[in-house]
């Protein structure tokens, strides 16, 4: 189990090592003007638009977490070695992660419906 945790930690660190330089490599505009980081340079962005954008990012993060939990449950299932208690724990992890994914997808569709109804 410790090897699995170490392997998972190493995988996360490798992903961060790839993502951080990519995010840091944004081109400089050189204009000296600080734009709204959430508004993509749109000065007419309202607070409702910012809230919707933040919620969309949060939904994306929650979806990634749910996907990671499905993979984690899969590893638990593989490494259960026939132990019925560990098998049940792995199944529960996968089922709850899938339920979480469904909730995230439904919340995104509800958000889209509500924002389109008020525009």
C-alpha cells in the first residue's frame, strides 16, 4: 500500500512538473496594463459573469477529483488480493466517485440552463 501511495505521489509531482512551466509560459503583453484575470481582457465583464466563470472552473476541478477517485478505486480493486472487505471498499469508492461525476455533470447543465434563461 505504501508503494501505491508513493507511486501516486510521484505521478502527481510529475504532472505538476509538466503543468507549472506550461502555465508560467504565458506571453507578456508589454502594455503595462493589468487586465482582469478572470475576464480575459474584457473590461465590460459583470460580477455575474465572474461568478459563473468561477463556478465553471470549480466544476472542472470537481470533475477531475471525481475521475482521480475512480482511478484510485480501480487501484484499490486491483490490489485487494481477494480480500472481501477491501473489495467492498474499492467498489464503494468507485460507485461514490461515479455518483460524484454525475452530480458534477448535472450541476454544469443546470448552471448552463440558468445562465441562458437570465440572458
